[in-house]
């Protein structure tokens, strides 16, 4: 039911476990394939030696901040790791990062020889100022992508950052350089928390925020790219349930990638997401992700295209829970009044902002013209 053709690769399902330290070696990649992932992406491989700072990952259960940089294993060591990863029979995408086109071309061609099914170029890193600047620089991304595309015969994916003023411009540059796909988004520069007692940020530097907090940013980036550039997109950011995965697919994502949810909840999360996707699809008589891909994108308008007719909340005298005051409290226009056991909207005051319709736990309010 979930089988997906992605850039010419046959995946059992569209769930790819994203780049990160859970894929620091062949065993980690193999474990995700065995847990049911449609494909896996290695932690980003570089040509320098890496020095880790400690601690480098913080989480509050909802999201995470990391200042982990890249794989600790040198490029030559990846020959062995790729062999181990590929022994499980799945699709393995090699993530690379670097500063120059020639360095990236070298890494990509080595990894193709080691058995990678595709390359993913990671162009951003929210803790390093240099790479963050590069993530917005369309010309540099064009040159890097071009160098990789010319050095390999496997699909090249370019993983974009949301920390850029114009993600479409960067996606266009990557596509015109010949990439097969873009993936979005990488982590977003941020600070997770401040420890008030010790007057310290949770981690001692800016880091990449991931998980729940970035899903709306990921969804918007995927939609923006798909509305402006003719390129397949792998959607990433804050996916931890089947519903989240389907949201990205409905916006048009060809595949989706999961990182933090697997890091925090372990590999059983993979099977749970797939089960939830299948169950929603069965309930809605959907036989393949292709049937819903992009359906929601058609309903996404630009602000200028939106209707300006007056709409008002249509709740009138509905019987209500005694213990709920949500609509009364949230209506900043003071249009909702409780009348004993019922609530009523004063149509002369209602500005049709819509907030009460989202917050009512019983779905009793709806907007109408
Ligand atoms: C601890 C950690 C390390 C990561 N390392 C990499 C990496 O090496 N290369 C990369 O492209 N993305 C890396 N990412 C970003 C993830 O692949 C993913 O794009 C991001 O976390 C958003 O997805 P999520 O909300 O599902 O985690 C890392 C994320 C985390 C949390
Ligand atoms: S739509 Fe907005 S203005 Fe109207 S009743 Fe609801 S919260 Fe108040
Ligand atoms: S939010 Fe919904 S359930 Fe709560 S009082 Fe208003 S209409 Fe009733």
C-alpha cells in the first residue's frame, strides 16, 4: 500500500530515516532498515577530522537542540560501514557536507563506489556561521551541486535550510545545477531553553532546533518550493506520527524524513508511523500515497488571492459543557457569550477571525458567510 517510486529507486514506503548520529555507522543504518524504513540517510560525511563538543544534544521531549556536527568516521572508513548498511538490503543515501565543490565531488564519487544509492548534500549547519551563510548563497549551491552531479551517476538530493530569506531561489539553483530532488528542512538555528537557576542556555552555543517546534516551518518550506520550482521534494521537520507524514505528502512531498522522533523514541517509532499512515489510508479508502500527494497544495493560496468577504462564526445557542469557557475566553472581539447551558455568538461583534472554531474541543463552532 505504501510502496513508493523515489527518483527511480523502489522504496517499500516513503518513510526515510534522516541524517543524524543514529546513523553514525553501518550498524545504525542497518537497524533502521530492519525496523522498516523505506530508506536511510547517513550522518553527514566530511573530509576533515571532527572534534565533538560535549554535551551536544538537548531535548525537552517535544523537540531538540543539537550542536553535533558530522560523522566521526573518515571517508575511507565508510567503505566498511556502507557494506554493513547495505547487507540489510535497503536503500542507503549518503549525506555529505563540505566547503568546496571539488571536496564534495570527491566525497560523492567515493561513496558511490562504496555502494550508496543516492547522495544528499547538506548545505547548512545552524551552529557554524560559515555554512549558514552558504545555505542562502544560490551561486555557491549551484556550483557545489553541479560538481557532485557531474561526478556521480546516482541521484543527487540537496538538503536545504529554512534559515534563508528565499528558499525558492536556493532550490531553483540546485535544480538548475541538475539535482534530482531537494529535501527540506534541516534544523533551524535556535536556543532550546534557559536554565534560570544557573543563568545558562541548555547548550553552550546556538544549535539546530528539530522536532515538534519546526514542523510548521518544514511544511511551509515544502509548499513554497513546490509552488515555485519543478522538483521532487523530500519533506522533513517535526514528523512523529502517521498524520504528520501524510500532511507533508498531501502538500506534495514525494517522501518524508524522520529524525528527532526516532532519536527520542527509538526505532519502534518507524513502525508506528507506518501503521498510522496505513490505517488512515484504509479508513479513507486510499490505495497509494500517489492518490493524495499534492491535494492540499491546491488549496494553499497566496494572501493576495484570498477572499475578503465577511465571515462570521455560526454558533447560536448550542448546548455546551458546563466546564468549558474556551470560546468565550479566546474571543478577543468579545462576541461569544455564555447563556446558562448554551453559548451564543453576537453576529454584530464577530469579526470572523476563526480562532474559536480551532479551539473548541467539541467542534461546535464553524465559520460561514
Ligand atoms: C542530533 C542531530 C544531528 C543531526 N545531524 C545531521 C547531519 O549530520 N546531517 C544532516 O543533513 N542533518 C542532520 N540533522 C538534521 C536532521 O536530519 C533533520 O533534518 C532535522 O532534525 C529535522 O527533522 P526532525 O524534526 O524529524 O528531527 C541532525 C539532527 C539532529 C537532531
Ligand atoms: S470567529 Fe473570532 S470574532 Fe467570531 S466569535 Fe469566534 S473568536 Fe470571536
Ligand atoms: S469552546 Fe466549544 S465546548 Fe467550549 S463553551 Fe465554547 S462552544 Fe462550548
